[in-house]
């Protein structure tokens, strides 16, 4: 309490000057002597640090008199922590007005992006990992931390710099050319705080608000996977279209409110009304409600006034020994739970019009961006198709399935989208390949004498180029960098190689040949490798007998590593049981890992290795072998064969990267998956899967699933509506093409052919057959009725039957329900016909071992 009273009386700084000069250490004096000279408008900035006693001090972090020249300018400046040892931020006092500032963010880090007095934040805030310490917007009151709680800075683990980011929305306030010195004053103490504060940011990254749409929900949800934390404050943030933002903890299906507020009110950190704790495996969920009314184009998530944002900030504290200073959630890991979100989350909080005008600091742009214009133009097209509404099916005409290959371990696509295959030729990885210390036992066979890298035309599987003869013993992972170099791993050699597309000798080798190990210079059966297209950094998943991800510089120097072996019980973040496949996500600066034996995908920050999130679904089963990312936000993955007694089938998956939601699953039509080992996909949603056991590569392609399309042909409009109870579906064996749905017109039986449907003859035939059958039934009924009771007439009987056929009778004939009641019917599309007649089942002793890639044949597939 004394600290707060002292801090609030900072206006009496002149009375403390003598004490300040007398008690400051020489370091403090050097800091004061080197402070910058600022304009007179920035009162107090010439004394950025004021002592508040033996252990406490205040620090001003203010803009050095800036005059932004255009709206939506983000400016940054930094201030070093003026002490070497550990300190704790225990209070904040903002100095800003909504007349000039839209919002401010304060970050902690070790190396700012610039050493200038201030800089454009487009250059970045920090070069290293940064943590949000404080946020302010729209005349918000100061934030108060609970007693005994502080943000840790300095010392061995805390940041040594503060970076202030100020967003200037409307620069019309600077017509008088005045200089701005907005910022924040911190109250710091050297007294150890038993509880460490942190920031948890929930943020939507892929919301689109259609123009004129009254209600649009943006949902965010993540499973919490750390030590318990206690929530004490929250803040909401959107731009103009936000109506209400709500945050919750979900535990065992019970929703507990963290906070709910209108983003059009002052965007302070408001106290959590009732204490909320969050434990391991709880779900944190947030919803932003928007309205697109008044907009003429789509609104996307972004940093300008014409964009939107959906942020829910949570201030928390943890015990010092477990403290994590910053966490984020940018996905919707469990969309289904939002069916049970409390109704209050959907009710906008009314804001008076004068308050609405007063609180908006953004400069509203009137020009549509080029992207928005294009999107709007696309929406005006006659054919309306949802972007991610598609289905993946095998391209049965592709001849590549019949190629004579060894065990297929890796796949990639080059710059021309040619398919590159990495296979083992006549070598096989089986139970005799390694001893108990992971040393390769079949060196006497020599290296593979066939070309192990094949480049194929993706359309006709024609061989374009081959290489890799006499280089490898047991190939595994494959990737291609932006310069078209091949990067591969060999589990027998325990090495990683960089190869030019036409070079016989490797350009770079990492690891020591045939020597497994766990230090910086050795690998133990490395599984995959990928290269950051921006920095050139090399990432290796290592591997079958190590449980880590290692980062190397572009020239192969060790940088860092992260990961550990999975402990007993449930696998925790950053733990691996065979990190088997890597997918680099340059759009989000993330690296996703197929954690094979834990049956999940883990994603990490590229720069720091910090755990971001886990993607795990029941349908993955126990094993997830490979993962691949397509720019634009799609993840492709493939799982392993089910264990004895388990039902999850081996299949391919398509997922929304931002939410983790499964969009589609797919299996082959020809042959069956035995041990799919790698997957790669292109932006046109063409997918290739290589199977190490079947020694085959399948090609899959996307077929659009129309939710609603209006087509005009020959002057007749045909409406296609997805309705599982009125669609008759058929499939020819080994033919992936599908007929278009038929809509039953009211009061008349009219069948029209869509532009992409099957032929008119087939449709007519399908309709004539049941008509003939019905006619025969009617004749038979009429004959029986006539012979049994002459008073019954044919027309009344047929009327009842036809009435039932139209759905007017209680027991009427419904074709959709009829087909749905039969095994093999799918409401998503045509069922695939199994061509595998195997009666073998997976061995009760599953035979799956960390270092072995041998598997029993799959269980018998049921016929459709």
C-alpha cells in the first residue's frame, strides 16, 4: 500500500531529487547521464528513473517527441532496464490520450529490433522472443497487480529491455505538428515476488466478416497444458465491428466466465470478478461477436482500420518456480464445445452513440483494398463454392501406383511441382537391421546400388530424373529447399545430407557416418529435415532413439535443440515418442512435428522452439506418421494401422491449420494402405502418399462438394441442394466421378441434368426403373383388390400410394432413408469400394518398435 501511495505521488518528483542523487549507485548515475535530450513537451523525460526507496524505483517509458505523418502508424522505442540484477514490475501508470493514441503495448525482451530513438514497428519489436507486459487503449484506467505479484525482468531469465509500441490511429490530431510523448511509467522493486505475472493472449487469425452480415462469431479455444495459473485481469480488443468479447474456462463441460466486455468501451484490463484458476487439460475459450452491417466488402483480421481484430488478453500469476511469462492461443481446437457456450456470449453490450464516437481512435479508410475488391468480385460470380469445401479422392487414372519401387520412405514436390520419391531400392529395414545400441548391422551389403531419388512427372508418372546411387543405406526423410536442393536423412548412417539436384556428391553432411549418438555432432536415426526458406536455418527431427528437434545454421553449425523423451503417463508439451515428420509453416513462423507414437502433431515457434499447441484427434489412433503444410492454411497428415482391438482406420486427413479441425479424410480405391509413411500436398490440393510397406505411391485429387450452386443451362435454372434424404447416389467400381444431386420439385416430378452430372440417359434410366416397378405394384394391387372386393377402385388405391411416395403418408417411401439404412451408404458422397480381399489381421503382438518399421498386414476391410 505504501508503494502504491508513493507511486501515485510521482508528481512530487522535485522533492525527491536530493534523495535520488544521494542514494543512486554509480550505475544509476551513468544511466541518467546517458539519457537522451527530449523536447520540452515530454515533461519528466529527462529523468526516466526515480528512486522510490531502498529497493523500489520508477521508470518512464515514453515516446521521444514524435509526430506521425500518416494514419495507422505503429512506432516503437526501447528503454534498457537500468539495473543488472532481477527486478519485478508491480504497477503501471499510462500517459496517453485517445485523441492521439489508439492503443499501446509494452513488451519485454533482450534485444530490441533497432537501436534508434524510435523506429517504424514494421521493422519488428524485438529480435529475440518478446513477452507482452501491458496493454492500454481508449482512455483506460491504470492496471493494478495483486499483492505479491509481479512481472519478472532482468537477472538470468527476465528481459533486459522494455519496448513500447504505440499505434497512432487518426493523424488529424497532429495537424498542429505537435510532438507526442505518450507512454507508461513502471513501478519496479527488487524484492522477490512469490507469484510471477504473465500474459495469455487468445487471438483469432482467420476470421472473415461478410459485408452486411448481422452476426459473425469468431471462436478461439485451446487445451491448457501447463502448471496451474490464477487469472486476475482481462482485456478485450476489436476494431469498429466488434460488439462483445467473452472469455471462459471450460472444465468437465462446465463454463466459467473469466470476463465479458464491449470492445467499444475503454479497453482497460478489468479485474476478474470471481477468482478463476486454470489447471492442466482445462480448455480456455473465447468468442468475439461482430457485425458486418455498413460494410460493402469482406473484412479480414489485420492491423489497419479497415481490418478487424479479435483479441482476449488474460493476466495471470503462477508460482515462481513454474512461471511462464507469455502464452498464446490462435486456434479453435474444439469447435464442438461452442454449441454449449452460455447465451450471454452472444448478447451485445449496448454502448451509447456518444461513447462510441468518443472511444474510436482509428482513422476509417474509405478505399477498399485490392484483396477485398477481388473477394467481392468473386462473390458476385454465379457459381458459389466454399473455399475449403472439397473432398479428396484417389486419382485412379494415375499410373504411378504401378511403379516398381523399394520401401518408400520420403516424398516431396520440387519448384515445378514434380513429385520426388526417396526409396530404399533393394534394402529393407527389418528386425535384423540394428543391434540394441542402434548400430547398423548390414554394412556388408554396401550402399544401395539403385538410384534412390526419383523425380516424376506428377500427371503421368514419367521418370524425369534420378540420382542417389551408391550413397545411402536406409533412406528416410526428404525435403527440398527454395534453391531446389534435396535434403535427406539416412537412419543407418545416422546422417543428414544436402544434395544438389544434379550433383553426385553431397554439398553438406551432418552427423558422423554409422555412429549413433546424442550430442551436438551425432544423430541417432534422424527421421526428417526441413529448411526455413527465409533464414536458411536447418531443422532436424532426431529421431527413433533420440527425442529432440535440432536447429542448425545455414552452413551446418549447431544452434539449439528442444524436446525430451515422453515420461510415464500422458505425453506433455515438448515431449516426443519418435518425432517422425516435419512441416515448416512459414506463414506463422512455426514448425509442426508428427509425434508418431504419441499420435499427435506438436507445433513450435521457429526462432525459440517454444511450444505453441497440440493437434490431436481420436481418429488419429495411436500413431501419426507424417504431416505436410500447404500455403493458405491446410494441413495434411496420415496415421498408422490400428492396434489389435482398436477401430480407428488408417487414412489420410485434411485439416484447417488455424483451428486444427478435420475437414476431410480419405483412403485409396486401388490397393489399401499398409504403412503409409509420408505425405506431401500442393496448393491445388493434389496429395501424394508413400507407403513403406506396400512400396507404392498414391495420388489423390480434390473434388468440389457443392453446398449450393446456381447453374443456368439452355435457359433453365437448376438448383442443386445438398440434402441427404433426397439424393440418390451411385458409384461405378474404380471410378471416382460422381453424379450431381437431384432436387425433387414440389407438385411435379421434374429431373434436370446439371452441367457436371452424369448423362441424361443414366438419370432417365434410374427414374424409369422405379416407375415401372411402381406401376407393376399398382396393377397387382388393383387386380387383387378387384378380385377380393369389387367396391375398391384403382384410383383411390393408387392415390394413397402416390400420396405416400410424395411424403404425405405416415409410412411413406423415402429414398434417402432407404439408402441410409443400408451398410456402406455415406452422406458425404459415394462410398469407396474395397479392392483388398485380405483376411489377415494385425498380429496380437503389434510388432511396433521405436526403431523398426515393420508391420503386419492390415485387417480385412469390410465390403461396401
